[in-house]
C-alpha cells in the first residue's frame, strides 16, 4: 500500500498542449509493473483526451536506447521526426586554445556580447525575435506541419531570461546593420552548470563558420565566469559537429515521434 493506506502508483499518463493543435504526451510505468497492459490503458486515455481537446498531432519522446518504448510507439503508428542529442563539456579540462581560435567568422561580420544596456531596450528583443524567426528556415522540427507561428519578442526574453535572471552569455553577430546570428548560454536551475539555450543563424549567413564562432565566444565567456560544465542539446547535425570539435561528449539521444490525429475519431467509453 502507498502512504495513508492508498494503493501504490505504478504508472501515470499526461497530455498537454504545445502549440496550436500540436500536443505531447507521457506514459510512464514502473519497471516492475510492465507487460500487464497498464501502459496500453494509460495511452488510450491520453490519446482520447488529446482528440477531445482538438489535437491534430500527438508527439512522443523516447530514448534511442529504449527498444521496448520505441516498439510500443511504432505499434501505435508513431513515426520518427527527429533525434535530439544531448552533450556535456568538461569546460575546466577543455582545449581553450582550440575554442579561442574559432571565435571569429571573418569577412564583413562583427561578433560581440550583448550589453546590459542593449538588453534593456525593447528594440533589442524585437531584433532578436526577427532573427530567430528567420533562422527557423531549414531547422529540424520535432512536430512538422501546420501553420508556423512567429516567435514574439516577449517570448524570446522570457525564454532566455526567466524572471529577469542574467544570462551567462548572449553573443550576437551583425552584418550591414542587421543581426545575422546569436547564441545564448544560460545557467542551469541549480546554478552550477551552464547550457546552450539557442543558437540562431540566418539562412543567407550559413556555411561560413558563424555558429562555430558564436558558440566559441559563449564558451570563453562561461570559462571566464567560472563555469566548469556546459551542456548542449540539439537535433542539428551541424551543432553536433561543432560540439564534437570543441570536445563535448554525447550523453544520450532522445527520439521524437509524431502521430497525426486529424482524421481519427475519439474513442468511446475510455477513462
């Protein structure tokens, strides 16, 4: 029995809205209670709730190393859309010479850290949002399809600086008066590590090492601020290659899968 005499919890399901008609779900079952139909029952409930809420797609996430979870999803018509790889860098032992050598993109692009004065201006966040919206072109989407919703300036600011908390580094690149790239490094919640929150480069500025230079400058800033560990997560092969160049080690890979629901009827009598 659980606390207070209640039955122990052996599994749970959750479903929530991500954006528009795109939804995500989790189903988790205690390893000691698998193969009893619990996961199937929980999934049916989550699926029905997603349909009732107007979901057109339902996204799932599972570790690449978890064959049973991937098989469970495949049997329920989920299709892989991307892989998100997670990396860690021991910054205290990193080759800082290699990282510093990569700090400049050259040509007509200037790179530098954003100042507190810049970040206090609404125009700054409008320009950053415009950059992020442009940089989404060609970027991996874990739930493709449907209308593209533009990122608002206040959304970018709250995403990078929740509660007004200072960033570890925000590096921006400009060309001919326009921002063409940015990279944000933020504190982990416990404050001991830093992690990359976003790296954005306009499509017409790619292929010249700009993302590499932006991330190198952010790593140097983190080292100078006393951080010893930096984390990164991305579904981009280009970012994975930059991470490998700087000495990041891959920790695990998360597979993202989607099932389309727009034509499916709701279940009857579930839940």
